[in-house]
C-alpha cells in the first residue's frame, strides 16, 4: 500500500543509537515508502524513556548487531495509515504503543533510511515523531484520553501493575520489598498498596524516588547508599519473614540476598535482568519445599485487556499517575533526560514530547 505523499510525511525526526555507550543522535530519517502487511503508521505524541533503553545504549545484553538502531517501546499517538490486513486499528484512532504483543498482526519490522544507510527498528519504536509499527504493538484507547499518562501504559504501568495483578499472587496482609523504585518500581509499590499488602518496603539510591514511594503507599523506605539495606531488612523481618521480594536492578548479589531473606514459602520476582555473563548464586534446596523465584515478562500483561482495566483505575482515581512524570522535554533534549535518569535527578518517568 503506497502512501499518499500529499498527505503523509516522507521523513521524520528521530533519536538514533548509532554507537553504543554514546549519546543518541538526533537526525532526520526517511520513512518507508509503503506499508507492508500488518504495518501501521503512527504519529507519536509522547514517548516514555525506560531503563531498558539505557541498557540497550550500554549494551548490557551484549553488542547491538542492528546499528544504527531506533529505540523506545512505550508511547501514545494517533494512527495515520494502515497496511493490508490490519483490522484492530484505523486511521484517526488514538493508540498506546507497547512492547508486549497484543491482538493483530506481528508485522515485519520497518526499515528507515539515513542517506545511504539503513536504520533498523523492531516491532515498535517511539523515539521518532512518526513510526511504522506492527499492529500487535498497538492498543486503541478513547480519543479523549490524556496522552501524557497514556504513554506510560506501554511499559511502566502495565509492567508494574501487571506484576502484582498477574504474577505475584499477593494475598491481603502480605509483606513486599521493592528493590529499585524508578518508573516501574513506583508502580509496583502503588499496586501492592492497592492490593492490600501490610508492609511495603521501597529501596533505592535516590531520596526523591523514596519520597515518591511513600506517597504511593510504601510503609518503610531505605536509601541503599546511606544505609545498610540488608541490616535494615533483617531487622524489619526478624520475627515475621518476608513474603515477596521484587528486584528491579538485575544485580546478582541483590537477587541472591533477596532469595535468602524471604520466608520458606516466599516468592522472589525478577524484573531487572543481570548484564550478560553475570549470574546469581542460589541454594536450591528450599525450592523443593515452597520457596519460589521467577522472572516476569512485562508483568505478564495482555495489553488489549489490561490497558483498559488500568485506565479505569486512573479514571476512577484509584491510582495516581501524574506524579510519575518527572519531566517532559522535546526530542532534542533526550540525551539530557537520559543523563538525569542515570544520576537520579528524575525520580519517575521522563517523557519526550514529539
């Protein structure tokens, strides 16, 4: 399906990973000249920046074989055009862009141009004003929805709330430790509070995140740079052992110690992923008697059903999302926002206004 070039853009502005461990380059790239089966062109309004993108920039999972490479996996925007076979979204629809697969076609990832170079992309990218996305990375939402908070449903909210809702099996009155209280961790704290946890301990290196954790329901906060986090945790759970330990850091030592801390039938849930080559050390015998350790994949969220449910919570004021947005800047400020995330200046999610 060829574009009507009178009405649709042929180029767009993007933040591109050209070299690992280097700032993203803000460049104009050429859009595909036609849409393939299951592809959808979206005009982005906002994109969040997730810690996963920092990991991609740093190459924590290994060298990126797809450079130059478009990034970003949570956003909001409007559909401009659809390719053959698309049936769940239509031009003019307001959508959330997300990395978890949903209903519809998983189309071949789009390729963009930059002079004589090909710029690669996955099934969804959001660090570009216009994106060609697979249908199954889009969920239609009400056209009157707030597009700033809508962007967060692509990852931060669905992962954080979904982990408690779909994976943790949290029972009323249980205790929870959340190690790492950034954008996803704050949503985990909020969801644990909503689900009836009796104790919620939030741990982070930055006081501004911990202060925000308190507003979301944390009963205790620990700054791991100024306090001995493990001494504090052992004191808190000396009599009544911990039920659920959630790691957002990917640090193998933290994972191992969290596993030791939980009760005989406690659960460790892993959101963070250790860098390639790193391994956690565990004594496995307790796994035979009820202790568990599991990874979570985006909170096991099903976007087409979970995003509307979580939006209902926001609209009914059961959850509050606006404090999660720590700053909103234009695309040309993306490297500064990434720096602010690294040094803790931004407590929650940074949003790109596209």
